[in-house]
C-alpha cells in the first residue's frame, strides 16, 4: 500500500473498502474453524493462503486496488494508460504473493494456526474485542495461544519487500513500517467481517 495518510481520510476509506473485498469470503472459513479445531496440515495451510491470496474474490480485490492506484496516479512515475495499469496490477499481485508466501512459511515453521476462530456470542463490543485480540494473538497447532508472528511478519515483510520495486522515494523504512501497520489494520477489518458476517447473512439476508 503506497498511499500516505496525509492524502486524506476519504482515500483511506476507499482503500479500506477495496482491501476488504478479498476477505468477504472468509466468513465461511471462520465458521468452519469455529467447529473444527483440528490442526491444519502444511497442505491445509498452503490451501488456506492460496485461497486468501488468489481466490476469485481476492483477484477482484487485486484488480480493484490496482484501478484505485491508477485513478490516483500512484506512483506517478508509472504513468497512465494500459502500461501504467499493468505495472500497478503486477505490483499488487506480487505484493499479495509475497504476503502469502511469508504467512505460509511462518505459520508452518512456527506451528501457528492462521484461521480466525469466531466468538459467536456475547455483546457487540466483546466480540469486537475478540476480533482485535485474534489479530494480535493466534492459536497454535497444539491448541494454545501465542503472539501472531505469522500475521505480523507477513504484513511488514510484504510492505518492505514490495517497496523494493517502487520508486526510490517510496522505498523508505518509515513508509514500510507505516504501510505494514495499515495492513494489520485491514486484518482487523477482515476479522471483524469474519466475526459478524455470518450473523448479518442470517439476520439480514435470511440465509444460512
């Protein structure tokens, strides 16, 4: 993510909405995780991250985010037209791929569970707190709980590594840290969606 905070709240809200697109399908995964706490094998984790990174909804999000960067001419050095959009699309897909590879490598090596486990009951604020907690902490394959190294490492690693192919003015440690932090903020949104989407689907859309 290469848009600085100083460009305004409106752009951040648009960016948040676009970034949430790939995660709307994770509610089903979360519901399964809530009732099936058996540890994932390395193949299960690979499949999880592949769907999250390049599943149908994720591809829509990649295309939409590249379009957002095109509309805001970010970075300006890449220009406009088909060539500019192609660079932004490839860059976005590359960053997503880096994130998936890092997440898979870390959670497999450290025996961490990348799935989000819904609370499913309690007050709105209690469940919101549960979603935030589920961003910072993660379950282990043995059923315990630990710091979410796979999530934090992949968030910051994605931004610092993907900055390498951006113009030099954007390849700075400060910007990489800022972008990694924003990425974790979007993970909070993803967990909130996974926590509440099944209820919204059932109560609002009358679907199981």
